[in-house]
C-alpha cells in the first residue's frame, strides 16, 4: 500500500508540474514587450532640441558639438522630406532633433530601424 500511495502522490506532483509548465511556457514566450530601441549619436555641430519635429516649434536647448545624444528609434519625416529623431530620456518627454546634425552612413540620414 505504501508503494501505491507513493506512486499516486508522485503522479499528482508530475501532473501539477506539467500543468504549471504548460501554463508558464506561453507567458515566457510572449513575455513583456522589449524595451524601446535606441542608439547613441554624436552631434556634428550645435544641435537644437525642439518640442516638435519642426524648427519653428519651441526650442528647449542646444546640445554642443561632439555631444553624444541618446536617440530613440522613433523617427518622423516632415512633409518637406526632413527626417527628425526623438531624443530619449529627457524632460519634457517629447524632444526632437533634426537628423542633419548627425553623421549617417547614407544620405539622406536614415532611421535606426
């Protein structure tokens, strides 16, 4: 009898573990969203930081030439065709810089995707 009780308890534990693994596997597969991608780019010249991707919007600050700036991989293209980068980790939350202030492997500058 002790052997059958041990086998029964072992089977219950195995079923419980199998159920737990089955429930946790999809959660691990889908997981939380990955953090937003970013790149560090160095300003070639004094780089104004704007409230919107438009040089006529409010200017928050100017990053000096040679300053590394953390750029979110979020870009926007204006109707005129200019590409703007969103600056990461700054306050206020929405800060944009024109892509022409940074070196790029292609012309015109591309987004970081």
